[in-house]
């Protein structure tokens, strides 16, 4: 048993690639070892900005010996066939065995393949893995032919056991594997030799390298939190930034600095975004006021002045950055207070899409749709139209020009500064939502109207120019828009026959015709995915999609939820079987006879008690069902169906449909048809699998 | 990295002089700025063209760079339409290029023991030159002080071997080293000289003049014509037969053609600053300049300096 330690030491690896690369390295090497017959106990991968590190414990020293047999030609086969076989296996004729086979005497080659040492195998597979490593982007350097994410400088590769460590010998493009590594670039750049992982990790730590990115992240997080706490403040959580920063340092030193008072009236989101995007700073806020008062930066070293110079430098850079932000904010406020007309004008010059005109034209369409949607979602029509007009004005602002991710939010600040009603600001912030299956859905009526109008305009416009998503390509995020509309409707219980409603609107830029039926089936596809995640099976959805008014998604989903609940109950299961039995018999007989048994069955022809009971159960259920469906109370409708279960079961148990009397037979087939049509008035049961 | 920290420089020009000395000592040919208007040091043929082909190369130089859209009439503390870049190009990139680079920071008075130097991912791409590379922006205490790139492609050609390119934004770097908050306040020459000049004494007025001209006065019709002329001339030079009828020698005029490419690129930047190029047209113009850059690269690799057999 031996332990492998591999370190690939390079120039700085982009932070976002480190974790994935370490995981890939582990998988590639362990897979290759297992393929070659070397098992292991445990493997781990670590990374820093300058190193990828792999440890594999408890490796077999050798792969097992193998015996390989190959069947050759028959003894009486022509000479050429035998020669070919000998060349293939690399043996001479006298080394072959002759065995009796079904077809006569046949040559066999029996080859002993001795196991190979782990070291030999590693020396063979590692160069291949390194040469073909799956970096998202790789490069060449100097005169090398090797590609790596950045220049690769050294390879440490040892197998260590209790009796010492040996170097796994290989060479790639002039880099020879060795047992050496170096410490921190500035704090301990000396090279030292490595005997085991434990010694490697300990010695690296005294050479100012924390090998484990999680340890670095934890260290940063704890120090940052404590510093903020000691100042009576609170660290703003940002796990993505934490992971990134942990990938930029080998020896994290957390420093907290001040934000000059000049910037205190900037919105906190602006401070957070500017500091994060440009400087990779964490924000520290005053929990009482919500104001960002300090920043935290993470240096890659200790200094004699405890980071004072570094902090001063960072503060200076931040001052320049925030001066820019403040300049944008103040310019924007002037325009906001004057009513944002300048911004709206600017959007007349911004192309939305070369076939769909300008942003301004698009906004006009959205405003019209929002006005029409307002009564449906319970919003004031004028307010909704005005909100839609202003919702994207901030796209022209300097702040959003600098930080695109602040779109909408800045609109809310500017609307407030302009003295506009809060509904308008809220619509500006919320109308992009929901951005995915888990994002928050707006609920304020004006926001809902604008959000729906925005997405519906996008969808109908791209449908009009036939730019629909294909396969994995969805450059205009139309799937997301459709899901957004669905979630806005469902989560706000909006009632609208969407297809009918869209048909009555003036739609789409460029004036092209919109294939609304096609768009509806696109919505239905998104709805299926969405409902599947909510536990509603595809056949249940199909059973509801086949019903009338399937463009009213609230109605559709109410039906589907009730049906799924019913389907999952014992009554539902049995009734479904009854339905299938009725449907199968009926379909078969109709086909055979070439007629449809669609007449009302006559109760007076019922002979058997079970048959009479079914008639009376259907008579009782019918008005209940009609009422429930009219009231769109599908739970009640399912309850009414449940009452049919026992009578239908009883009917099939005691009554023979294909009676000798043709009159009785026809009446009973019509009775089956009645079962089918009663059930199909609730949902298309024939679509349900079972 | 055992160098002891250098003394603090006292002026903008001292920083430039120290970089010149440092890179001269480290084996670079110290070249002079290219005598044409360019947007960045990369455009100098000592970088763009010399990064192509297999001949070793090592050059360093200051390059005045013009970005008309960045003009702020000399008011902004660090934005200028005319500024200086310091550029180093070494082919093949030496294995110790990072250390050499850190040595240059030390040479201009950045004490490695007190500052936090970081290599932060930043891939470089020049759509107008059809060039890209991987590397970093180098941060000193959170400020970007240089761009560090391993060239992978220029003018559509793979770089073999790969050149290492270093670009220092001189004003910003110098402001940091000298502790100045507004570029115009920065000492240009020795602050104790008999005639001590600040950056503003040298450039404040020109920033105003060029900002006005770039944004409002430059004649767009003339510029559009210049663009077309440069494009046509570049193409004509490239199309001229290689054999010179006067001398009978094979003379491929890669550099004169490339001058026209540079000219077209700068005229495009001016048109952009004048705000007469729409978003869609922008891409088309960039594509036209790239096509010229590619022609010039294709021509250069057929020359001796470009690695072709003589």
C-alpha cells in the first residue's frame, strides 16, 4: 500500500476554474488507476491559485497478474493465417498450445500478463491526463507544445509508504516530475523537498500556504465576521464572492477599511455592487440603518505594518471607484427629478432587435398591453400604463450603464426621487421577475400587469419574426419568459383565457402575424415541466390539456391538482380501472359494429340490481358534477366521481355487457358510454396511464 | 525576488526612465514610440507584427496612446484621451516572466514587502487586431497596475512561439507610486528642478483642445473618407506584386500596409467619439479593420522578419 501525492504548480489559475479542475484531476486519475487494475482507499483534491493537488491513499502497489487467452486458427488452416495470428500475439509457433475444439484441433495463445507497479502505471497515465486536461480555456507559452491554463512550472509526484517515498518518474514537455515544491510567492518562495502529504501540508502552512480552499474561505469568513462584529456592524453575506476571493490568495489576511463619508448617501446596493464588481470587497453594514459603512478586503500576505499600506492603497482605489459611482448617481438624480424624459428619448435610439425596432417602440407596446391587462389583474389601468412606460427608463441611466445588474432597482430609486407613486417604482424593480423557477413572483397588481405585459410582448414579438428557441439554443430567454408568465398567472390566481385575450390585442413589433396556437403549445410545454416539478405527472397534465379553455392556466392547474390528488387515491385508482374497462369494451364493440353507442341508456331496461344501482348513481352524480364543473370546484367534481366507484365496480362484477338480447346489449353499451362521457366532462381520462 | 526595495521615484519621467533602464538591463531592445496615432501600445508593429513568426524578439518602449472617447477636457482625475503605455514584448515568453515583471515594479519603488500584488484573471482580446491571449490584470493593493498576457493569436495566426506581453498604464501607475490624486497634479519632471513641470502644465490644455475636437469638431465626412482611403490603400499595397520591378528584389510591403490598418483603426475611434457610428455599424467597422490586420499579418509572415526563409 502506498499514498500518492501529486502537485501541479503553475502561474495563477483563474479563481473560477480551481475547484472544478481539482475535481476533474481526481476523477481522471482515479478512473485511470482503476482501469489499470489499481484500487485505492481514498482520494482528495485541493487547490490554491498556484497549485492543483491530488492525494490518493491506500493504493495497491501492483496491479494483479493476468492470464490472457486468445483463440487462433485451426491446426489445418493455411500457413498465412497462423503467421498473422503469431504476429498479432507476438509469440512463436512452439509457444502456442493445441486444444481440441468442436471443429477440430485449434491453436491457442496463453499469455501471462504480469501486474505492473502503481508507479509504472502512474508514469504512463499522468502525462496523458495532463496533456489532455479539460480546462475551459487553455494556452501555450514560450516554445512549449503543452497546453495548460497558465504556464505550468513544476510537477511534484511521489508515492509514499512507511519505508519512505519514491518519485513517480515522468516528463512532460521538459518538465520532469520531482519531489519539490515552493511556498508562498512572496513570503516563503524557497523550494523544499516532500516526503509525504502530511509533511507537505504542514510545511506549506509554515511557508504561508493554506492548501484547502474551504479552509481559506472559512478563515476569511470567520475573521471578516469577527471584525465586523467588533465594530458593532454586520458582514453582508456573499458566498460566490467568498469562493472567488478564497481562490485569489494562498495566505488570506483580512483587512477592514472605511468608506469615506462622501459616499454615505449612495444607495447601499450601489456601494455593495461597486465594491464587489470592481474590487472584490465584502460590504459591512450597520444593521440598524441598513447603510454600508465599511468594507473588507482580503490580502494575500502579512506585512510589517499589519497591512496598513495595503489598506491605505485599497481605500484610495475605492475612493476613485466610488467617486465615479457618485458622479453617475448625481447625474442620474438630476434627470430623474426632471421626469426621466431624457432617458425615454434616448431609448428611441437604442435598437432592441434589428427586426423588432427600438426599445422605445417596444416600451409603447408593453404599455398598451399593461393597460389592457390591468383590469384582469386588479390594477389601475392608467397607473399600469405609466409604470410600464417608466419601468425601463433606467436602462439609459449612467448607473445602469456601469452596473447592468442594478437595472430595475435603480429605476425604483429614481422613481422615488421623481416623486412618483410607489407602485411605479415597485413595477420598475419587479417587472423583470420571475427570472426562473424559484425566483420571487411579484404580487403587487401594477407590477404583475407590467411584468406580464413585458414577457408577453417579448414572446409574441419573437414569435412574429419566427425566432423561437431550438434545442439548447434560447438566446432571447423565451423559455424563461413563458415560465414567468405562467408563474405570474398561477401564483396570483389570475384568470384570463390567454389565447383569446392575446388574439384581441395589437401584438408584436414589425407587425408580423403571430401563430398563437403554436405559442400556446410552447406555454403548455413550459407548464408541463413546471407541473412535473410540482409532482403532477405528465399523463394527468395531458388529461387536463385536452379539456376546453386550456389557455386559462389557473383553471387548467386547478383541474390538474385535483385530478392528481384523485388519481393517487384508492377510489381514483379503481375508478380509472373501471373507466378503462368501460372504454376498452366500448371501443372494441363500436369498432366491430361500426356504430357509436351514443344514445342515452334507458333505466327501465336495467335488469340486474347492480345495473339499476349504476343508473341511479349516475343520475345522482350528474347534477353534482355539472354544478361542480360550473363552479370550477374540481375537488368537489372528483368527490362526485368517487361516488361512482362502487356502483361501477358492482356493475362489472355482476352484469354481462354482451348480453344475448341485442336490446339489452345495446342499452348496456350506451350505459358504458354514459360512464365515459360523465368522466370525460371532468378530464380526458383516456389520457391517463394506469 | 531578493532585490531590496528601490528608492521612491519623484516624477512621472523618472518612473519611465527606470522602466527603460530595467528592461534594457534585462535584455530588451529599447524602442521608441511608433510615429502614428494608435489606441494602445499593442498596435506598435514591434508588438503586433513581431509577435508573429518564429524569430526571437525582445522589445520595450513607451507608446503614446489615444482614446478619443475617454476625453474629459482634463477635468477627470484619471481619464485622458491621450496617455502613455509602457509596453514589453518578449518572444518566446521566458519562464521567469512573472519574476521579471515583479522586478520591474520593485525598480519603480513598489516595495514587495509592504504591498499586496495579485494576478487576477483577465483574458485579453482585440477584435480589431484579430488577436487574443490569456493572462491577468495585475493588482497592487486592489489597483490594476498592468496587463499581463500570453499571446495566442494575432491577425488570425497562431503565435508560435508564444510572446509574453506586459502593458503598464503609466499615468495610473505613476499616480499610485507618487501618491498623487489628480493626474494633472503629478510632477512630470523633478519637482526640485529649476523649471518644475506638472503633468497638467504639459497636457491640461491639449486635453481640452482634443476633447473639443474629438467630440464636436472633427469633420465626420472627411474622417469617413480617410477610413475608406486607408482601407483601399492597405488593400492596394497588399495586392502589389512582391517583386520590385526597379530592383528585381522580392519586397513584401507588410509595414506600409500595416500603417494603413493603424490609420483606419484610429479614424474609426474618432468617428466613434463623434457619435456617428450606430451599434450595428460598429461591428461592421471593427470587422473591416480586422480584415486589414489579417491581410497585414498574412503578409508579414511571408517576410524574413516574419520567419520566412530569406
